[in-house]
C-alpha cells in the first residue's frame, strides 16, 4: 500500500528551521565569495552574532 501526502495547503511551516536554512544559505554565499576559508569573525558577522548579543542585552 502506498501513502501519498494530501494535496493542498496542509504544509506546516517551521519558522526556526526556515531561519536556519536562510543563515546556512548566507554562509554558503559568503564562503563561495571568499578567497580563503572564512575566519570565525567573518562567520560571526554573516550570522549577525554581535547584533543578536546586543539585542539580548537590551531586552
């Protein structure tokens, strides 16, 4: 017996997973544009680590 997913608007969106996929894409773009390996500082910049830490401190 074969099970087929129903057709229509039944897809569930996982916003956390979508955000992670977007960040991975940004890392891939940055890595492909770089001449050498990305430094930890460059990775933090792409992932906006400093912005997230500042936002956590503020609120």
